[in-house]
C-alpha cells in the first residue's frame, strides 16, 4: 500500500505549483504580471488616442 503523499501533486495541483513555481520564480512572475498590465494599458492608449485626438482637433460638439 502506497502512502497518500505520493499522489499529493495529482490531487492538489495548485499547492504543487505554489511550491515548485512560486518559490523559485516569484519575482519573475510578479514582474511579468506588472509588465503585462503596463502593456495592456499602453495598447489601450495607442488604440484610443487617435480617435480622441481627432475629436479634440475638430471639436464637433462646440
């Protein structure tokens, strides 16, 4: 009979990821998440700015 701990990684994958990935790559994961958020905001800015700038130049509601 095998002990239950031999299948712990299979029954609890999140805990396994925490012990394997989080301890080793914690700062890299945090930096990647912050970089992703920054790139998302930059992408939204690049997407929305031309329309906003054109509306400010033309001023259609004045």
